[in-house]
């Protein structure tokens, strides 16, 4: 296949039998659809059916309050529709002006909260249809946009946000930004619909006159695509969980290049043996100036070979799993016209954040805050949102969103440190020492009441479950042991539960699949230990396992490694391994 244009499926009338989304993209006129007409329709709070898929490419999901569905149905009212919007923030770095804008939008148009996502993006909830365009225009004023924050394209590019170590970290971040900009859709639809066709004030104006899609083609990708950049020894971006990854190789403060990873992904479907999470493969090394070419050709391979018939099998991980990693490397080398070099040695020692005050190589200060499940809100004396707003008014550095849903107030001058420290204390903002090690390593997705895919609670339930697990750890004298615990309300894996030492995946109201045995640094998948269990059984099982772990672990042995070593679970390396454990768990 040529790497300069797409296959015949993109050039001719689409054949029958493809996934419905392919036909929606085909007739969308490069993501325009009838979005303008849907926005102008005063009769309903929703957008047209096809547009519900197309607005995802613009960073928007249509949602409704599921807590109120039945009551509104009884009153013969349509669901209480609103929209969730993600702002694209490459590498998670935002200016104080951008923070203040998102905070104001949350008040003016949202539900008075901001959520920091596991992909280092801002997420706003509760925006009604009439307020979508004003929201986009307000973001544009501070050089933020939401293009490609969702949809069948490359999404927000993640990068280790650590500003502490060396000048090379800034160089790596710049490559993350370049990847993000290079892989953006080139359609003018975004600025036509949301910015009234006016010239972009963002970097998107460089491509605003183009109508075609030289990288994606008319039909874009078969499914979403996620790219990350990791900087050892920290794997805070969970590089193995993503379609494409670049692991920075830094020696003596100098960026040499990147190891390339491909084929990771978290999602699966309950009860479907064809679906499974997958950890990425390291396939070689490239120099910095080769990064954009590698990223583009990887995208084009998925564009041309990804499954466009079954969306559940359309992610890049299935393309590689079905054709083999050797096939992929050969295809990539052919398209590049050169071969990746042998991967360079590296080591990960953590996939969590470092909390508290840290001074960087340039003597500036950085304050890493603990944000429970990424939710920025005021609650009682804990005035997190107000405090961060006041900090943004005086801060001269930047804000850095972490992949663990936390926040770094970064690049604080020595003169400004005491001012920010006073505001943190005044608003009772948590730095991290105030919470347990378990809680510092925990994440949950939003799930109910807004996510349409949620089968069980996650964000609203996780804190109370952590309270119970903390008591068990205290009982077994394990409170100081760092253990990763993550929860999602469905099997899509937004909070990356399959890479947590304790992973809980929603199966139904109050019921979860329990996954155990993942690597503490995100290098190995967990496997299912019990299927469809509630809180009582979860706590009972963990109580027994913590007792065994406390009694029989080796020195400095992580919980997931212990469970694999003693045979509580077997490590999962292939889809067959993963589903063998699933059958075993159901049989118990």
C-alpha cells in the first residue's frame, strides 16, 4: 500500500457491511455534518443522531443526567441533555490565563467544576447546547481548542509534565506538542462551526484553508488513537497502555532520541473473548528529527489496515494482534524508507506523581497537589477551586496536569513561593501528605450519572471504598506500602484499571470485576481474579490477600509482583492468557 494516499475504500463509494460510523464520516463533508443545523434547532436539547458522533471529533460528547431519566420520562420530558467538552492540552501544560478561562467557563456555562482527565486535559460537564459556541470562542481567546480531543483521530498527546530534572525535559515536551499539531485534522469544520468561520487565533490558522486530510483521508481512522511521550525513570503517562508511545532517552542531560512503542490499549467488552486489553511492544529507537515521520506512518498504517467492519475490534492493538508485530515493523520500515535502530536501555521506577514542594534544576519551585479523581471543586472548608483561581491570578509560571489526575503549580519563583504557599494553606488545599499512599495511587473515571457507558459507579463511589481498603491496610500494617488501585464504571478502561495492582471494572449496579497482579510501574497487565462481585466480597478477598502478602512477601516486593510470584494469578502476556483467567474467575 502507498503511504502517500489512502486505499480504494477512501476513494470510491463505500461498500456495504462497514460499521455505521464509517458512513457517517463519509457523508459528513469532513466533519461538518449538520452540526450547525443541530445547534440552531430550538425544539430539543440534543443534536441529530449522526451529529452525536461527529461532535466527538470536535471534543464534545452528548450526555444526560441518568439520575433524572426515569423521573423525566414519567413527566413526558426528554432527557436532561447537556454536553461534556474536553480542551486539548498537549503535554498537560496550561498558562494561568488558560486556567482562569476554564474556571470562568465552568461557572458561566458548566456545572461549576473542572475535571482533570487521565489524558492531561481539561474536561467540563453540564454545558447546554446553546452555550457550546460561546464556550469554544472563550477558549479560543486564550489559545485553547477542543479539536481532536475525542473522535476517530489522534487525541491529546500526553507527556511527562515534570519540570524538575533538566532542560531536556522541556525539549521532550516540545516534541509532544509538535506531534499533537502534526496529527491534527486539517478540516476547516471546527472554525466554521464554532468560531463563525473567522480566522483562528490558535495555531490551527496555519491549516484553516485546507479542506482535505492528507494524513487521515476522508474517513479518518477506524477508531480513536492515543499517543504519549514518557521520560524515564517515571512512567506516569502509562506508556504501555497506548497505541503509540515515545520513551525519551536522555543521557547526561541531552536528549538522544526515543524508543518507540506500539499497540497498547485498555478497552474490552464484557463476555466477548475477541476483545482484550494489551500492553504495547517496544519496536526500536529513532532520533528526535525522525519522530514526526514515525508518528505519521504509524497513523497511516492503522488508517489503511484497521478494522472498519467491527468497531469493537477497530483499535490499533487489534490490527497488530491480528497481523503480528513483525509484519507491522516491516510495513513501517517500508513506508519510512529506513529502519528503526535497536531500542536503547531504560528503566521505570514509578508511574505515580511526586507530591509536595520540589525545587528544579533552575532553582524554580514546583508544587504537586493531590486532586481526588481530578475533580476541581469547592467542598466545605476545602476550597480547592477558589484557591486555584486565586493562585492563577498571581502565578507567573504555569499549571501542569498530570496523567494521574493531579496538578503541578509549576515554575514558581523564589519571590512568589511564600505567596502561593499562603494561598494553599488558606484554602485548605491538599498537597498529598494528608492522604494515604493508597489514595495517592488511586484513580477513577467519571461514570455515573453522566457517562452513557457507565454500568456501575466510579468517581462517586471510589472515595468511600478507599476508606474501607485503608482500614484493611492499617489492620495488616501495610499503610506505608504503595499499591495502585483504579476503578472504572465500564470495561472501556478510561482510568487504565488493567494496569493497576488492584483494578475494579464495573459490571452492573454495585458489581465489579476484580483484576489483580499488574506491575506496579505499569509494565504488566493485571488479570481477572473474581467476576461480578460487590463491596462485601471485594473487601473480604482483599483482607485475605493482604494478610498473605504481609506474612510472606519478600523485601521491597510490590503487591502485584507478590500475587504473580505465589501463583494467586498468572501473568497475562497474550489474549489467550487473559481470557483463560477470565474463565477461571467465572468458574470459581
